[in-house]
């Protein structure tokens, strides 16, 4: 596989469930990101990892817990979510440095019921 | 607060016309600028990047950058209905890692047959 792969594509979960989103990149990039995209709102940066070390946490509620076991894999663990957390969750990767853009995964459409 | 602003649209143009999408940014130290296209329900895909003042052309797309005015634009020549999407302007911040983007809210483009 090439590019950035996210699973699952769609997820419906209850507020008391625990689930995880997975992201894998096959591009040799050294930074990975989680973004949230809600309807009619800009992309919101959630977490940033450089060489599997977290370098940014944008005041994200603790019910979202990231994990980056190596530079190719990124997880977002979810627990006791709220209906307002329903959104498209996007994983991206990039090389560090000014000249490099992101490559996004296809996203996970999350619905919290 | 680093900001990127775009007109949310929708911008409607007839097929074959030139579509002009505009973006302004607040961080004067920004060095790298990117345009992403996002179809409804899909993830953003990178279409253009620009780093130097002036124009950069790639097929039907031309990116224009004016750092003095903190302004970047995207022109789409010979617009096609398949160009109908939301276009996101992204500015890479000048930080230690060269990793962080700020995304604009996006401009929705509708190309009418």
C-alpha cells in the first residue's frame, strides 16, 4: 500500500464505548498529525508527532488519547465521547521542514450516538 | 493568533471561465503556502504549493503569492464541473520544526455546466 491509510472509514459508537482510530503512512515521513473537521468549520489541529514524540496538543479533551508507537503508525483512542465529537477525523503525514505539504488519509467519519 | 482567511463562497463560475480564489494570512514570517482541494465527504488533496513571490503554473492551475501584501491566490483556467469542490488555503508557520499549518475555512467553488 502507498500513501496514508486510515481505518475504519466509518464508525458509530455510543457515548460509553471505547474505540480506536488507526493511521498508517507508507511515505517515509517523520511527522504525523490528527485533525478534526466538523461541518462548516475549518480543520482543527488536534495532535502532532515528530519522530513519534508528541510536540503539540491543542487543548484537546482527555477523552481523546493519541498514541504513536513508531513514525509510521498513529492511533487515536476514544472513550466516553459526546455527540458533538461527531466529525470527520483526518490523519496526515509530512516531512519536517518548510517546503513540505501534508498528505492526508481518507479520514474516519465518526458518529457518536 | 495566526489566522488564514478565505471567502467561504460559494463562488459560482460558468464552465470554461477562470475561477479566482483568494487567501490572506496574518503571520508575516510564513514561508510556504499550499492549496488543497476537498470534494464533499473526502479528504483534502494537495494541488499546488508556492514559496516565492510571483506566479507558479501547473496545468490549468496558477498560484500567485505576494508576501508584502500577505496574499496568496489560486486561479483555475478553463473551469470544469469536476473542479467543483472546497479549496483550502494552508500556510506553514515559521516555527522550530516547520511542521505546523494553519488552514483557512475554505472557499466552496461551483462550476456550472
